[in-house]
């Protein structure tokens, strides 16, 4: 039976052979992880960073602002931030664009498609409204007809007078929009600085014509003009969005050197936090690691640790896909050997307490590897309900069938008298017999599925051979299936091992 080490002492001896096995397994897993590149492992890491919940809005703003203002310039990051802003709050970017409306003369010059997209949506009658660009063009032409009406080109045999078009605005449908806008580019510079044209830009609808152009436009305003208004919009955006949202959208485009820089800056944020580590969180290990070793962690170490702590199941799938039987056999042998050596040592940590503080990263890595060995063995060796039940009992894990809602403990903690126990056992037997009779035709409670045990006080009562259970490992909060059980238990054990290893050290510092 597999020992989960939920009650064994945390400190063992320091056998070099066990460390060698860990190192060999690390090499094999790293090779499998990076066999087709690092991109997926990086995605996993970015996901883990995004789940840190102790970063304040001001701290997250400072983190990303420092990257945006660092040298060399982070063009990719700036582009992504501006793309998010244009999509999320176009009116704020549009208000800045309206103040720089004169620069859009070049945006339209020599681009007939852009001219038609923005200026050709004239209405068909009094009850319908012109599009924003068409409205700006028509309003400016009426107000400034003495300087620009002759620049309007009409498709008919003759032009239209202002008085006629004022009463029949649908006549603008006969306007040769492309030629007219080209005339305005050449001969009417006043239009491009007019309040009519600026007003058409304020809501940011124009961004849909060519988002790439406008992102580059704002990057120039950021870095070439150092325009305060642009930086203020970015500042507010970085404060108001959640840390998770920013990480999910921004971290993946960072170069690894910039990602390392961000992690070093995160250490300053976490080191100043007074909140205790939340071991129930998804990234408690990352919180501890950055907090204590932020300036001494390589990206490779983070990618490996995150895969071990959060993506063990995915690693199992990758190992299963590998066709090289030699590698698969090596992993199986290593997982078995590591668990055997750990059982013999009656301790989890393959280093002495004396060396602990200088090897925090290594300790975390070894615990992660041990947890993955557990996941591997549980996935390979536990395939039926009876095996899992025996596992729960031997490791004193309380459980109940998800369909029966009966609490079952791995050890008897009842303080009832002997007579009370016998009375309860008698009632359970009677209830069980009634249930057999009542559910003889029910799919979930066939008689042959029921497990009869003797009446010894230290034996639990099973109601059925259910394929899913509620466990005491999470206070019976979730129903775990056979497929999910290995991952849940390996993660639970890793969390408990980490608590016993790091809690005192964290509280002491």
C-alpha cells in the first residue's frame, strides 16, 4: 500500500542516493516538458503568476509602468497595453486622438478605402442620421461654405447649392466622397483641425478602420512625444484592471529577461506584505518562492516548479504520448525507486534540517518531484474502488460515497459506550437490509455491489462501491472521481508537506 506521509516526521536522513534519483528524474521531466519548446510551460507559469492575490492595484500599476518606461523600450508590451485600452475604453483614447486630429490628414491621404469607410455614410432622409465622418464633412461644408463648397465633387452633371442640400440632405448621396476628401486634403487644411472633425473622433469608433495604425500612432505619442495624457490613461487602466487580467493579457508577450525582471520586482511587493501565506491558494508555492528567493530564481527553475506543483496531470499526458519506451521505463523505475527510498527513510525531505535554509528552492523542488512520483504511482496502481478505499483507510483519510452521503472515517474516534456501538451496528445492519430490498432494481445500488464487513469496532461501514467520494482532505467539499483522485491526493499531500516544511520558517521571518 502507498504511504502518503501525512503523519510521518518531516525530517529524515540525508542519503545521497535519493538526491541522485531526484536529479535524474528532474532531467527526464525537463526533457519531456521542453521536447517541443517552452511556450506551453511559459503559459502555465503566466497562469500561476496571475493567481497571486496579495498584489495591490498600486503595486500592479508600478510593476507594469516600470516595464513600459524601462530601456530598451518594450514595444511589444506597449502595443498590447494600447490594444487592450482601445478595445476596453475607446472613448478615452478617442478623446486624446480628437486633440491631435490634424495628424489624421496623413491617415487619409492616398488611402481611398479609409476615405470611403469614414466619410461615405450619408443618410437617406431627414429621419436618419449621417455617420460620424459624413456628419463632420457635411457640417463643416455648410458652416464654411464660403471657403470649401467648391471643393465638393458631385457625381451628377452639375453641383448642388448649399440651399438645396440644406432642405434635401439626401443629396449628399450624390457626393463623390473620394474626390471630395482628396480635395480637402490638398486645399482645405482647416477641416483637419476643425471642431466638427475632432468631435467625430471622440468616441473612438474610427479605430475600427485600422487598429494597427492607431496603436502605432499612440506608441509614438507615448515614446516620441512623451504625451502626458496617454500615460495618464495607461496609468488609470493599470490601476483599475485586476492583477489576474493584466497578467493573463500581458505576461505571455514578455521576453524571458523582462519576465525575470518583473518577478524580481514582485519580490519587493511580497516581502512587504503582512498577510500570511494562503496554502489553499493556487500559487502558494510561488508566493513563498518569490518572497524568499525572488532575486535568485531562474526562469527554468520556475517553469519546472510550476509544472510540478500545478500541471502534474498534464505532464503525465505528455509522458503518455512519448513513444520512446526507454524513457517511459526510466520514469517508472525512478518514481518507484524514489518512493521506496523515501519510505525506508521514514521522512520526506532528503536533506537535513541543518542545511534547510540554504536549500529552500531545492527542498521545494524535491517535494514537487516526490508529489509527482505519487501522482504517477496512484495513476498506475489505483484503478478500482476497493484499492482506493484501502488507501483511504491505511492513510486515515475520512471518506463517504458521493451518492450515499455517509461519513466514513479511517479510524474510530467515537466515544460511545460498547452497548451504544452495538445498538448502532444493529441499526446499520437493519437499514442496510431494507436498502437492499428497496433498491433491488435501482441502477446505483445493486445487491452484489454492497460490501459486507465484519463488525469489528475499527472497521468502517461502506454503503456501496461508488466511483466517486467526498474526502476529509478538503472537508468533504467536492466529489472526486476515480479519474481525478490521483491529482487531488498528490496536490493535497504536497500542500501538507509544504505546510510542515515552510510554515514555521515563514512565521519566524
